[in-house]
């Protein structure tokens, strides 16, 4: 049998808005001026929350915190493309997704302060609890998507993770099952170039992460993750395909973790100042401001008012978080398992009796 080529593949790259704020109008998604302003305001809200969370952690008012600065466009752009009926399966650096979908800011503060009640998701939101263990939530997203397919529920399931998760077995197992069963799931990777201190080249020899989807039988696309329009368009296309039975999609969003991995990390030990400075020039908020300014949608007065509004919302959330009554010790048992064992029953009711009513 002669040698022959049996398959070839391509990986698409999408960018709409460049660093100067210039957009390719042929690729622009259908967004109104109000839509664009809403995106901008959500970007600013996410960054304002992030800045306050860092300050609170340094003051000892919340615990270890993972900054999101520089990655806001991935989160806001993708979440703006979702329906309320879609399911979101987050890792631990998706605060912008939560806020775009309407998650209360004070609940998120409570979680980072160590109060697990902060993850009691409001009934109108289909958001799973935050997953800190890298990549372990990917099979959960696939399971939800399989259930949706069995039920013929026309929803999309969206799982978020970082580039480090692509080195985990959960990633490959989830991708394989999603491809085999053509499930309505969208995988969004925030490729921020570093998995703590391990650079991307230490994770893979592949030219892109997006191409990993090809091996599992579905589409992978790479987008400029600091371009809110490109992320929105890629996500909108992917979730519409998923809802209509077209199967999974993997979106690799090229972005950068400007801050430390968490507040217990010191990124200056493994990254050069020049690298960080180069990525600061690609800032997603600055990029959108330049675009909006050229369209008469942004000026310094508007920008200042958006910042004031975001600051007020964050101030109120901090007050609500710090004024909340602390949980009773016995509450920690309520959601551990369907039925408590004898030891857990004793720990709950003998060692920590219910408070008198």
C-alpha cells in the first residue's frame, strides 16, 4: 500500500480588536452601543473588585486570593455570550464570569474570607462551586453535558480552566468523552502563560493548546484573550453550536497573568519585568477604552463615573461581607454527604450542639 496522507488539520486564530483600539469591522459581532458599554463597565467592576480583594488580603481581612488582573476580557466576553439556562463550571480565577452573570459581590468576598456560605449560589444561577484543584472539574462539566444531552435540554455547559490544567489526566479524559459522545460543552482555557512558576513551554510541546481538541474529534480555536470582542464572538459561536447539537468546542484564550499566581506567590522570582511590561501594553481595559473613545462612547468623565460606581458597589459588598453573622461550627457538616456516619453525627451534635433558639 503506497504512503498517503489520510488527514490534515488547521487551527484558526481570531482577533478583532488590536492594542491600539482598532477593530476589524468585518469580524465584529452584532453588539449595540449599550452592549459595549455594559462590557466595559463589567471589566472595570471586575478589576475594582480584584484591587480591593488584594488590599483586604494584605490587611488580613480575607485569606489567600488569586488575582485576575489582565484576564478580565476572557471572563466578561465569554460570560456575556451565555444564556441564564446555560451551566458554568469554574475553576478559581473566574470572578469576572460570576459578576457578569449576576453573582453577588459580597458572597464572593465571603468565600475568599473563608466562609463557605459564599458559594451557596443563588437559585437563578447555574454556576457550580469554585474548584481549586487543578482540572478536576472538567469531568464534572462533561457529566452535566451528558445529562443535558440525555434529557434533550438545549443548553451549553461551559468549563473554565488555565493552561496548567491541560497537563492533567482529567483534561484528557473529559475531552475524550466529550468528543466521543459529541456533548454540548464548551471548554475555555485562560492561557495566561504561567501555571504558577511553570511557563507554557513546560506544559506542552504543541504550537497551540487549541490543537489538542483535534485529537479528540472536535474544533479548537485560539483567540486573543485580551480582545473582549473576539472572546465574545468565539464563545457565542461555540455555545450556539453546542445548544443545537453540534458538539463540543475548545477555545484557547491567549492572555496574561499580570499579578502573582496568588497572594502567597512572588512572580518576580521567575518572570522578568520586561515580560510583564510588554503584556501591560496589551491591557484589555485600555484596549477597549481606545476603541470606545474613537467611537465617541468613552471619555475621561464617563470612565471616572464608571470607576466611582464600581467602587461604591465593592464598598457595599465589603460591608455586607464583614457584617454577616459567622457560621455555626456544626454547619460544616450540612453538605458533606447525604447521610452522616456515626462519628460525624457525634462531632456535629455532641461536640458542636446547636445554638439555643
